[in-house]
C-alpha cells in the first residue's frame, strides 16, 4: 500500500472538513458528509472543480469503513499508474 494511504484512520479525518492530496498527477479529495461518512474523490491532472475524470465513493466513518477506503484508494491509484504505462 502506498505510504500516503497507510496512515489514514478515522481520527486522521478530523484534520479538516475537506482535505486534498496528490501523488504526481493522481489526485484525491476527502470530504466529511454529515459526520457519518467520508466522500472520496479521485481524479487527475487538474483541480477537482475542473476535472472531467472524477470517480467518487462514500465510506462509513468507522474503522472498517476507513480500511475499505484505503483499499479502494490503493486500487484506484494502481489502476491510474498502470494506465500511464
């Protein structure tokens, strides 16, 4: 698993209401939804507001939900890297 994803925990998500990050051109965004779920968006090359390749999913804000979030994020990252050749 990419090191940027390993440290994600339910407590980590208390850092900000919206948090963005990137690994090169692979970009991701986390957003609190009603304090119950975390909406994750992945996209590439441009900001979230302008991206035309956004993929999103919501996860429960629990230990299990965050574990699933990390795995999903890793899968999206690997698919992005593989598509780049």
